[in-house]
C-alpha cells in the first residue's frame, strides 16, 4: 500500500484492511514501519471523525463506584452525610472543589472529568 493521508471513508476502510494484513509485522522491517505509520494515520482520522467525549462527572462517579464495589454509603466519608451523597448522585447539588479533590484522591477519577459541567 502506498501511504497517504486518510481523507475519506473509503481511504479509511482501505487503511483498516491493510492494517489487518500487516498487523503481525515484525518491528524494524519494511512492513513493521508501514504498520507504525498506518496506525498513526488511522488514529488521526478516528480522532477527527469519531471523537470520544469525556464522561459526565456523575456517570463517572457511578461507574467507578460500580468498579470498586462501593455503595452510596461508602461515599459519605468523601462527600459528606447520606443526604448530600444522594443529592450529588441525583444531580440536585453540584460538586464542590473539595468534593472533587476527595473524589479524585479516593476514586482516582481524573479531575478534568469531575470539573465538567453537568
């Protein structure tokens, strides 16, 4: 395949087909180099045409709670009393800066996700 910028959906499909063919290419070979460059071109096209937005802050908290096996009660030490946790998770109260810091430290949710409007 002749490497070129991926500008159309057809170019993208052709690049994916070629990637599949050379996927197991050895590093530091002609095909290995082609694989590396093709992957970068595909990544650039996907970032422009299929962007993935950051998750909603409350959904991110709920998802992380599920991953960690946390219940609402477990957030009381982070956010405050039971009623406040419920208000946050039901979007009746906004996260404060202090809550965001604690959620980041405890649940390891990126601060840029927690700082978003919701």
